[in-house]
C-alpha cells in the first residue's frame, strides 16, 4: 500500500446476513476494537434493512456505513429497488456496485454498473466498483482482457475527478466464498494492471490516487501478506467481516502494512 498517496480501505461486505439486533451487536462489539485506527478507512456494507440501525450504532465512531447496491434512476416504477438519493438521505457514504453475485444472479451488466456508478457519484456516494474474472477466464489466460474490458465499460465517460472518488475492488470470482485466495503475487499483478489501465485512460496522477482493494477470501491469516503489496490498498471482506475479532485483525494488518 501507499498510504501516503491514497487511502487504505477495509470494507466489510455483509451480504445477506444479520438481523437488526445482530447488526447492532456486531457493530457495538467492533467499534472499540478499531477505535484507535487512524490511517485506514473502516466500512461496513450492510443489507438495506440494517442501514438505519448501523448508522445509529456507529455514530461517534470511525466506522463508515455502506450499502450493497443502488439503482441508476432517482425514482420510479422499480419495485424492490433503492435509489442513491435514498441512501444519501439516510446518511450512507459508500455503496458496493457490480459485485459478481449481482452480475451472476441478478443479471447486472457492465452497462448497468456504469449507470449505477454515475448515479451514485451524482448523489454524492462513494462507489466501490467490483471487477474480476471467472475461473474459466483465468485458465484461458484472458484475465487482463476481461479486467481491461470491465474497467473501460464500468467507468465509461467518467472524468478523472469522478474516478478519484471511486474505489475499485478486484475480486477474482473463483476466490469469492470458496476459501480459495489469489496469492499475494497474483493480487498485486492484477491490481497493478488495473492501475495501468487507469493510467492509460486518465493519466498517472489519477491512477496513483485511486484505492484498489483485493477481495476474495481475504482473512485474518492472509491479510498482512496481501496488503503488503504496493498496489493492494486494502480489502473488500466477505465472511470474515461477520466476526468482529477477525475483521479487526484485517484492519490492523492494513494499519501496519
């Protein structure tokens, strides 16, 4: 990481887990554990039903709250959807967009990720935009082609200033929830490639300013090695974010990295 150049971020993606009482209990346990962390942004991205509870539970702490998706329209006949403006009104600061599970199970595409990213930025949210390759694509040795395509499409027509407000999460799909983890060298290689793609499109200064996380079974045991790499600026954490001690260990690894 280059914490003197760009923000280190550890974000927990709770996915579809925790009731409101459980969310309050977890955040209440976590808050004092990370209270002394100064140079790492700590985020909990919780289900929509937990947002209000989470915001209330983290008042006065250094934990930021994020949502796990938002729609690209401001309002309308979109049953079951939530707009970026609705999130901002609640006090949400971050939003995860383009997660592989959203792409796989709910038909999201690079085009809709692009539209959601623009909507989030327009509303004042900070998007955490996920990119990553399938196992088959890695085995076919087209990881870079897949990532380059996603970067071009997901951030289509965004300005350099827009890009600087985004976080990119590299999540190899084959490592999400599988217990498999990219090696630190593999994570560094792809995160550096992403930064190179940004440099070609927006210039070196912009590329150097963007936080690029690794996601995909990062845990307390492997976090230190992963975040030791120069282009890995933190992590988007799944299962390990549901246990305060495990998540804290990852935050501390980033703080010391």
